[in-house]
C-alpha cells in the first residue's frame, strides 16, 4: 500500500498543471481502490465546491456542478472537516442529487476533505453501486493520500492563477499569497528572482534575447555532458557488467539530436531561453516516465532528471545570469541569505521575499536592520514565474499581492504616505533622550553586523552597541578572515562608536547561520553545534577572534565581549580562561590592555535558572530573546509552519524575562536585552517596566522606541506590566498591548491596518 501511495504522489507531483494533477488523482485513486467513481471537488472563488475532475461520473458535469458549503454530503464533509463514510448516501438527510452527473445509481460513498494549512480546499470522493461501507483500510488510504496531495493541489492552483494573472486578466487581480511578516513596511515594485543553482524546478521563464547564442550555449553544454558520461563509462568499465555498461549508452542516446536535444532546440527556436526550454522538455519526459507501469522504465525518470541537472549546471556556468535590478526591486529567493542581500544595490531594493524562513530567521533580522520591508515563509509562492512582475509587498501583514488592481495600489500608496509622515516626525528625535514623561531615562543601544549599520546607528542617536554580530562579516567571505583582517573590521566599529561601548559577540555560527567554507551538516541544527559550543571546540578560531578584538580595542577601551548560546557554567569558565590567555599573550607582546568586561547571553532555558551563577563570574548579562523564545516554546524560529506559535509575549517568555532581570540584579550585574522584542514598542515598554538596564535593537526601529518611551510614564508601563502578569494567554496579552498603545497615542508606531482584500 505504501508503495502505491508513494507512486501516486510522485506521479501527481510531476504533473504539468492543475487539470493534469486532478485528472491523475481521480484516475489513479479509482484504479487503486477499484471503485466505480472517484471525483474531486474544489472550492472556487464564489466559495462553492465545484466538480473539477471525475472518473466514473458524467464528464460533461465537470465545472458545472457546484455545491455551497454545508450543502449535499460533499458540502457536509467540507463543513465538518472530516471523512464521511456511508453505506447508502441516497438515504442520508444531507443527500442532494447532483443533476446530470449520473450519480443516482451509486450508493456507497466515502468523502474526505482536502485540507491545506488549516483551510479546506476541497473534497475527494469515491462511490460505488453496491450498498456497503468502505472498510477501515480504504478510508485510511484515502485520508493519507488526501493529506499528502493537499500541498500539491494548492501549489498547482497557485501556479495556474499566477500564469493567468500574467495575462492581466481582471479576474486574477490582487492574487494574495500569505507568508510571515519579517520586516515592517510596504513596497510597491517589480520582482527580481534569484534561482538556486542547478535546480530545474527553479529555472525562471525567460524569453531568449539571442536565439543563436542560446542554441550555441546549449550545444556546448550538451557536448560537455556527453563527454562526462563517456569518461565515467570508461573509468567504470572494468567494474560493471555488460548490461550495466549499456546504461551509459542509453544515456548517450537520450541526448541524441532526435531525442531530448532535438526537442529542446526546437523550443529555443520558438523563443525560449535555453534553460527554460531544457526545464520544460525534461519535466515532460519525467512525467511520461513516472507514469509508466513498468518499474524499470519508471526508474528512468530519475535518470532524465539527472541528465537535465547536468546540462543545466553547464548552461549556468557558461552564461551566469546577470541580474537586472529595477529602480524598485523586490528581490525574491527560495532561501534568502545574508550574501544575497549584498548583491542588490541598496538604493534600488524596496522589498524582500523568501519562500523559506520565518520572522526570526537571521535573514529577516538583517532585513529589519536595513529597514527593507520583508515577507518570509511564502511557502505556496510559485516564485519562478514572477520575474519582472509588478507586486505589492505588505511587510506588516506578511502578505504579497500579484497583479495588483489600481484600487489596491492606491490603498497601499496611502500607507506609504503615512509612513513618510511618521519617519519625518521620528527624525526630529535624534538628539533627544529616551526619557519618560516622569523622568526615567532608558539607554537605547543598537544591534549591528552590516557595514552600513554603523552610520545608520549614529544617525539615529544610538548610545552604544549592545550586540555586534561578528559572524556576519565571516558569512560574506570565502574563508576565515585572518587576525589582522578581523582587527581592522573590529577597529572600525570601536572607533566609529568611541567613547560609547561596543559589545562584540564571539562567533555565533550553526543553526541557520552557515559559513560556506565551514559547513556543519546536522539533522537538528538548532539543537546542535552552535555558538560557544563550536568555538570552545576550536580554540584556534576563538583565540584569533578574541585577540583581534583586543588588539582593535587598544587605546579606545570601549570593548565588551559577549558569549552566545551558553548552557553551563563550565562553558563560561572555559571561555574566560581563553580570554585571559589572549590578554596575557598580547600583554607579553607589549600591548597595554586589561581584560574588558565580559558578558553572557541568556538564550537557553537552562541558562535562565543559572543567571546568578553566571552573574558571579561575569560583568554583564544580556538576553537573546530570539533564541530564548524558540527554546522555551519549542518553536523553530526558522520554520514558517509554526510561525504562528512563536509568541514573543507568551506568559512563559515574559516570566522568564522578569526572572532573569531580578536574578541578575541580585548580584548587582547589569542586564540588557538584544533580542527583537526590544525593537517592538510594546516589548520595549514592558522590558523597561521589568527593570532592564539597556535595550538593544536594530537601528531602523530605534526612533520608534524612543518616541514610545517619551510618550508614557514609567508608572503607566509598570501598571501595564502588572496587568499582564495576571494573564495567561499570549493572544489576549497581545490584544491588551495593542489597545493600550492605541490609547496612549502610540498606534502609528506599531502597524497601520492593512487594506481588506
Ligand atoms: C537572540 O537569539 O535573541 C540574539 C540576539 O541572537 P541571534 O538572533 O543572532 O541568534
Ligand atoms: Mg541567538
């Protein structure tokens, strides 16, 4: 059964479009379950369940039969969002004879809902003439299949809509794709898609600019692949039996002019660029082979896919795509990375979209620090079809609109105008203190990492750096930077901010932060080799970095060193020992310096309960609430599927934050916070009420936070905190924060209401 399931899913996955997907489903299910009817109903724009494909009912009824939710047994399955299995559907009170379908003769009925991201997309139905209940095995089969196919159907539907909307049809205007808000703001612009290398599925549609040149590229790539296959075939010839050897001949024949190559060339002649022609022809052949009954022939689908990938790699090598940036570029990538952010001239970049990742991924954090509206985790986005298309990105609501109507564009332009007004007002605060109406002053520091952060932070009146993410300069290189290079980089931060304090975090890699030259492959990277765990295992990396920081500090003395991802006291002691060693080495060299203040980040639940022990050994404590939230709530900060569960104001998170501040103060050690919650006006007010000594945040949001603090009294913030301490639901807490901020006139600092679509 499992094999059969897998085969159906594989085949459906390879289907060309929604119609083919649905036809395959009904054919395969009908055959696999030996039923007389299998049909799919999908929810249409009028919110009716429309018969989209059938095997066994009258095909003329396709597209005509429509049921409102709750009507008929199909509607009932959707309404209840659970399977309905009936011996005789015709006697069920909800039964409604579907005219002209020929279904009157079928009695047995099994319908299961097709559910994607909690929404019912449709209903999958099997029917039979006999009066009998489908058995438990049959029901389980259909439920499993439907759960697996829901994503494929959703994706095929979305792709179809995007292709139709390219023809600017009014019907497909304002097509919405939901993701996760990663950086606030609105962008109206044109898409530039960055595709991952050698991935056929990710090749974007493009028209050939020079057909002859495309043909020449293709023929060179083909010759290279032919050559590779011959070399591999020859080198393995002594180890292979003759029938295995023959496979290499099969591959070569597939590449013949009369086979794949001929078809690809003819598509290029019709105007497609070589990579697009290759993608289409390979996918068609993969589909054809995947559908074959014979298991040997079916396996050939993966050979064709492999050949396609090889040719694509050569094509991409020969003509690397020169990305053309529009004046208002919205950059779209499958997986946005810090290196990609560096590829676009920032004066042309107005928005960022990532199919993977979530609001607390590091790419999102960087986007916020650059102040670029960003949506991540748009998992159903057929992004390869979007190059050059007009889009609206709503970074407040985590939404992306394709083919926007004039009305929608105007509504968003209005929000942009409002943003400009707020920005102009905030700019006047630069030299004013973050002081509450009753005179309490809250130090506001910044988080940095990108080169541009320093200027932006100073422009916005930052009083210090609470977190310099040293791994960022490590990530945009091809090898570890030398001690001297690091010294120069760190010196720039220290002197630009002097005499203000600069907190440098030691290398924090692992999790979603990879160095291209130091790959860490792990099943569960967020619970793996991260932060201090890596650097304690590699003293040579740690010592070089600390020495570079110390050298950079000479004569400035405004450095603070911070240790990430600490779980146990012995890690702190091990790191302190190495820092002392580095200090001693440099003193021996004749440098005049002492150990700078060293602090520990509280990011792991185990650390929350050891704050006092850490505090006795170090000079300051800083909370990394991004990781702390992920570990307390067991929600991967990078996974859009559980983004809704990542609740910064969860009662447990708030309790932990309070506890940390109290415990650190018992040891007279200052406690700051550098996680993203400090960059939210509501979060900043709560942290102030909890007694945090410093709030550190991205430079973009600093003026908002200053404005919020200047408009309230400390007493008001404390009162709000007391009220929230008695609450036990994250959503309710969020609502109370929202309404309190509105009441205090701080609504415009959080988010405008998104237009209703
Ligand atoms: C944190 O985890 O809150 C933090 C500041 O570190 P990063 O986001 O870089 O993991
Ligand atoms: Mg962290």
